[in-house]
């Protein structure tokens, strides 16, 4: 057989000083995941309906039967056993059906059912999209929260906010892409794990803003410096940091710290300005209930969230009181109104305020806990955790308005019609931001990871939730 000559790869390698091989490598690299380590604003995979997310995390497991999903059969058969029994999580459970503890009424032009426990939310139902058929994978709080935020029950994965800021960056380079507004009294279960970057570069973890005192700790020097002194210090520090980093390539924490120094210098003016509510009108203060000691602290965080997305922040996460305030294993009738009164006015005000400013169409508001509650009794007057069914609501960002999706069974125990898993929810939210959840990728541990872990979960975008169903091919 005659010699067929060099292959195409050999020809590229041997001619033109090997530049052909370099070009080929570049082309091949373009077929892999697009990796980032900055917060510059980026385009998604297709035209977005929304550009920001405000995630209202309702830790503890809000009861669907007491808030959004009335069940006449529970009232009709109260005191009787559940015919098939239920999945028991904790002791002191009795297989006895407990009727819903609050009256429901239909509200708005859409006629959506909301209980008397949430009067402010009832007033905005025509802007809300209820998903009554949510289900998840675990009955413990921390595992449930991990699932809601990361798509897996175990720690170590990036939360949704980290994935979104990684994929899209932020429109305001003087503020973080991902901001966390927590209760100043303390952390919920899981602490900072709920806004962790996981295996993504550390730059994409949530940045806590304080509701008391300086918005960001250590942002300004304790002793004021003369004009220009701090800028000179930061410039010198940048030179030293870059030299240090050059000897340690691939150090994510170090790279993030250097970029955070530079961001902090820009934030000294921007953060104080965006969180200064002194110029907000009395009408706005009243809308959020800021002068009410019960609703005021959470309302303030919701107002701050509006101001942040208004300034171009990509993702804002708002948490409620420390611990698990929606966790009513007993005395649900007397216990639930406490947390409902804390969050109801602020959550509704946020939707109203965004809408009045023309921001709701471009902002997704997501109100969700980690799971729901059982239809049977615990301790006689409470409900245990239920991973098989819960309700969340979405507003803005191209989601249908005044719309209820999915159904649970007659007792509210299991999602049975149009079931939506957490991976589907994450895929759907990302879609409205112009992101294909299967193409937002990061290599880790020998595999390519995605926000919805699509190769394992088979997550799908729920196109029926969109105001324009043609958005999903």
C-alpha cells in the first residue's frame, strides 16, 4: 500500500509553525462548557422574559391546607383515619384527618382560593401563579432546603442564585450579582449553606447585606482616611494581590477575594445609596408595613430587594425569622398566624411595588418553602412534614397571572395532577431568564454539572406556566 501521507491533524501540526493546531484546539474548546470567573453581564442562550429573581424563602414547611389548597374532604371526614395511611416522619403522629384550620375565600377576578391567614396575599392573586402540585425528596428541613435551592438533598452543590449569577453576571458592577437579606436576629437552619457557591468559583456565593448599621461589614475603614489615601492603598494592594495570584493559578477563593476587594471599593458609595430608604415616600413605607413591629423587619427586607433589582442586581434572596418559623407540629391554629402576619404584607407589597414601577414583568418573585404538611394530626392539633405535596407561588417574569397549576388528592397529601418536582422548577425559572438549564454547565468531579442535574433528574421546563406558551419549543 502506498504511503497516504500525513493526516489532517499531522499537517496542521507540521506546517505554519503549528498555528493550525492552536486554531483547532480553540475550535474544540468552544464546544465545551462556557466557564466564567467574573460578574460581567452576559447573555443567555435565548431572549429572556426576565432579568432578575427575588427568592422569598419560607423555611419551615408552610401548610398548603391552611394557606393555598382548601380541601373540603378534610372537613367532611375530620376525625376519621386516612384510608391509605400517610408517610410518618416524627413521633406523636395519629392517622386521623385534621380539617383545615382557616376559612378560605375566592379572591380577585381569577377567583383563586386563599385562606384568611394571608389577607394581603389574597389581594394580589390576579398577579400570582400558584403551583399546587410541588413535591420533593426529603422530609427533613435542611435536606429539604438543600433540595429547594440546589436540586439535591446533600450539601456541596451551588444554590440557584449562585448558578444564575455565574451564568448571567450582573448589570451593576458596583454591587454583587447575588445578595442575601436575612433576619438580623440570626440564621435559619443551614446558615450560610443556603447561599453557598458549592463547586462554582467563590465569587458566585451570596453576599450578606445587613439590615442594621452598615449594610456590608468592614466596607468602610473604622478611621476616616484623607482624600486619595484609600484609593492609593487599594491600587497598591491590587498589584501585590495580582503578583500573589500569578504564583497560585486556579485558586478560586483567592481570585474571589481579590475581585471582592475591588468590588468593595466600588460598593462604598453604591451599597449605602441603594439601601438608604430615607427618601422613600410615606405611602411606600405604609405599603410594606415598616412601622409595624410584626411586619416591619421582613417588609424592610422586601423593600431592600426591590431597590437592589432596581439597581441591576441579578438575584436577591430574602429569608424569614431564624429557625423554622413555618414548622407547626402542634397548635397550628394559634401558631401559624404569627409567621403569616410577619411575611404576608411585605410579600404582597413587593409584588405591588414592582408592578407599579414597571419592574414586575422583568423580575421573577418566587415564594416557596421546602415542603408541605400532612393532612393527619400530630400532637392532636398540628401537622408533620410532607414531601409529597406543597404549594408555591410565582409572580412576574412572564409567568401566567391569576393561574393555578396542578392538583393534590382529596386530602392534600400527594400531588397527583401535573406534578412538578424541584428540578423542573429550577429549569423553568432559568428558562425565563433566557437560560437552557441543560447548557448551564460546570465541570466537577469528572462530570459536567448543571443547575437541575438534568442527566440524573430528567428535569423539564414546565411551559404551561408561561403567559406565552410558544416560548418552549
